[in-house]
């Protein structure tokens, strides 16, 4: 079976994490859309396994969490009337936890915005840390029981609730722009969180980076995910690239290096090597035996 060389696969993966759509990659590189999709699946599986195994025993002490919205195939309100909507169609929420010091994405969860997903997210985050931390989330109520069940009393937890004003009039600005934030309220929930450190600024900035770096999150385009499985694969690729390959401009190193998870600067060709390491070994062909022809 023919396989793309490392240079071409590296180029395709680089374009994926820089916000190019699948079909634009197919046109620019000169390969079929099926080839691009297959590489995404392979990269997603390899990166998910690497994150699961490697991002462990992190000594983060200040973590911020948030959720970012996207959708698969159709928005929730349009799924009922959509033709041949697959399983997983509708609104999709990505929950992320970022280390405020190293800027490393410690944990992520994909699902709805329910308490069940919040619990899965918090338990996954807990299992990756080694020390007591100060945690800040937004005011989403699902966090309350999830944080308590996962961490018990061994956490300093606060919520940062934003207060928004109303945008007057039926204008384009009202439709496409968020309401103006008129104030914030910091609420200590558990432990003794330091008020000056109660913030969600880093994780919200990371949300912007995600929208810029993944075509599937770009608003008002047709680049949204058509299958939730490919949505997951793109996220897995993006987070490993962000943590281990992309140099943070302020830190002058990758987030994984700043967090002490890695001491090596990686590149995208390294992600290709993760894919190849998971590929089954090719079977050796035996010697050719000429068949005798009997009359």
C-alpha cells in the first residue's frame, strides 16, 4: 500500500493546526480528501494516546477551566430537520483546563454542557495532578458538584462570574457580537483561594487560539465538523501540537517544557513518527513460488 512521505504528511498536519480546511489542504497538497481524512484519524488516535499516557504527575498549582462551543453537522435547533444527521450531530462543547503558569492544556473533555460531562472532566483533571491547586471556573453550575466530588476539600476553588449588559436594538452587532461585559464577581467556593489569582483570562485566550487554529471552530463558515469522531481527532492533534510543538511567545519554550513534562522541543514530523510507531508491522513476503501447469 502506498504511503505519503514524512514531508508531505508533516505539511498536511501543519496546515490542519493552522486553520486550513480539509478540502483546501487536499487542493493545495494535491492529494485526495480521503487521504487527508485518513491522516487526521491516524494523527488523532496517536495524539490522544500520547496525551493520555504522558500528561501525568503535573505539579500545576493554579488552573483555569472553561468550555467552548461548536457544533457537528448541524446546530441543535436544526438537527431534527437535517437530512441524514449522524450520531453526535448538534452542539458540541469542549471543556479545557489550562495551567496558568506553564500555559499547558492539562485536560480536555468533549460532550455536552451537562453535569455528567463536568464530572468526567474534573476527575480526569484530578488524576493528572500531584499537588493541591487553586482552581478558577466560570459560573456554570455543573462545576459545583463536579469539583467537590473529584477533589473533596483538597482544593482552593473560586468562580468568576461575568455580568453582561444588554445590547439595544436589532442590529448586526447584536447578532454577531457578544454582549458588553459590565462587571465581574469573584466567589470563593472551597478552601482559601487567593482573590488576586481568581481569573479565567488565560483559558479564555486559549479559546481564541483554538478558534484561530482549527477551522472546525470558525464561526459562520462551512468548515464545521461533519462527524463528531473527526472533531475529536482534530482536538487531540491540536492539543498535542500546542503542548509539545508550538513555542509560547512569552515563555520562549513549549508549554510542556515549561510544565516539566518534556525536556525536548518537538516538531510536527515527530507527530508523524507517533503515527508510524502505532502502525502494524508490515508482513514480509515469502519467496515467489512458480506454480506448475499440468495438462
